[in-house]
C-alpha cells in the first residue's frame, strides 16, 4: 500500500531543492503532499503549479476554510525540513498561526510520526529559546535531526544549501514510518 508523506518546508534556502527531494521521496515509494509556510510559498511562487503537478496534490500553505473538504490523504509520516528558527520555536510553543506548524503541533497528539530538521545558523542557535525548543519537541516524541547525525549549524552567511542533509531526513522519515502503527 502506498504511504503518504507530508513534506513541510519553511523559508530557508534548501527549500529551493524541494522538487528533487519530492522525486527522491517518490522513488522511495512515498505519495508526497507538499506544505509550505506562507513565506516559503512566496519564495517558490513561480514553481507552485509545477510542484502540484509533480506531487499530484494541491500545494498547501493556508488553513482551509470551515466546511471545506480535506484535500490530502491522511499522513503516515510528516517531515518538516527545512525548519527555520521561527518555525521550530513556534512549533515548540504551540503558536499555530501557519498551516504547517498547526499540523505538526496537532500531529504530536494524534500520534503521527514527525521528523524535523532545522536549518539555522550558529548565531540563531545561541538564542536561549532554540535549544529549549529542540529539547521540548524531542521530549514530545518528535525526531529532531539536529546536531550529530542531523543538521549542523553553519556560520551566518556561510550556509551551503546544497549540503543540507536531505538524505538523512528521508531516511529518518522512512524509519519513522516503519513503526508498529503503520
Ligand atoms: C535569503 C534568506 C535566507 C534565510 N535563511 C534562513 C535560514 O537558513 N534559517 C532561518 O531560520 N531563517 C532564515 N531566513 C529567515 C526566515 O526566512 C524568516 O525568519 C521567515 O520569517 C521564516 O518564516 P517561516 O518559518 O514561517 O517560514 C532567511 C531569510 C532570507 C531572506
């Protein structure tokens, strides 16, 4: 049976590689639904139609209106990458003003496996909220790929979006989706 991966991205430079990541996930057997923060959707605006065709599902960046039907199949796993400083902290605090953060916040309570991989520089991570957010999300069962075996922060201005470890993120999503509940 095809498994559904919600791929959620916020506005950090690795988001520009999302088409390739979708193709990699599809090659691994996932039916992919793409969700974006409004900021990431603005960055990808010229590609949104093509991304909808590639996934076979609408690309979502806004909450539906009351009464509107669900547009996506149910998720087996959610991968939130790249996750910005802003989105990681909002997720940890339960500030659900963006659609994708709302979905991952609820996923904790629904028992849907969630993998998160930040994309943050070494200055952001010195803000005291960041480590706290990562630890809080880990304690709630989220697989946060941060530090060894995940994303390692770069110096400000020295980010290498081409080196963002998407392969680790897809592998973690696969492991998360092969638990006893799936
Ligand atoms: C060119 C550019 C690169 C950025 N890179 C990052 C980044 O790597 N990590 C990060 O946390 N924020 C980064 N930002 C800032 C976020 O885009 C900004 O905080 C945005 O409000 C995040 O919103 P979102 O989390 O809803 O997507 C970048 C902004 C710009 C303009």
